[in-house]
C-alpha cells in the first residue's frame, strides 16, 4: 500500500513542472490511476513514457502498488484531447 | 534471472508472432487487466498465443526483468515488446494494434 499523497509527491518530484493527478481506484491504496502531463514526454513513445514513470516509482512499483493505470501526455497532447 | 529461464522466455517470444504473457488463459483470464488485453487482441483480429504466468512463477518474475516492465500482462509482437494493458488499449483505440498484428505480407 502507498498513500495517494506519497504517490503524488514521488511523481511530482520526478516530473518537475509537470501536472500530476493520482486516483485511488479501489480505496485500498494499491490500485491507482495516474495522469502525468509533462514536457519530458515530448518525442517519446508510450513505452518510454511509462518506463519513465515506473523508474520514478522504483521499488514502490514492485512492492506497494498492485495495479497502476497510466495516462502520459505532453502539454500539447492534453490540450488537443481533453479527457 | 537464470539463463534457462531467459532462454525459455526467448524461445516463447521467437516462436510466437503475437504473444501475450498474462494471468490466466484466453478462456479464463484471472485479472481484469489481462482480460482487457485478451479482448483488445481479439477485437483487432489478432491470432495470438498466451503464456499463463500464474502457472510458472519463474516466468512471472523473469518476464518483468526481461522486458524491464514491472507488470503483467505484457505483449510481444514480432519479437518486440509492445507494452502492457494501458498501451495495448491505446493502440487498439487508435487502430494501430490492428496494423501491428497483421502478418507482414
């Protein structure tokens, strides 16, 4: 388990200047959805983007988080398709 | 990861053009993300094989190290790692997956 605030802090520090939202999908603090909007994703494919997020979470991803649904966008992409 | 586990994984990937490492089977997926991956592949017209990582703990951990990806399911097409459930769904929704799964003519 990981606190939403902790997950948010980890992602925000890994993507400075980015816009991060986290959502505890089941209330059990181990099934999360995270949306990360960052210029760091510019020119990167989905695999690279998701790997960057997994790298930022490190061991938490292996031990504390059971499921993590990701949405990784650049500021430009988010503007075009408002989800 | 032991060499025999690595070569077992390589063997699976090289002998199946479209391969899904999942929890459970096509008929009985044991996890929502794996079920969604099966659905996306089916709807994109893919002919694919599956490996049930629940029946082989060494593969279940080995594949994460092999592809440097911490979660299951994982999809390989033409020997290349394509992604997990999220990426598969995005590729499906954009129509990209249907192209990827077509055998190279």
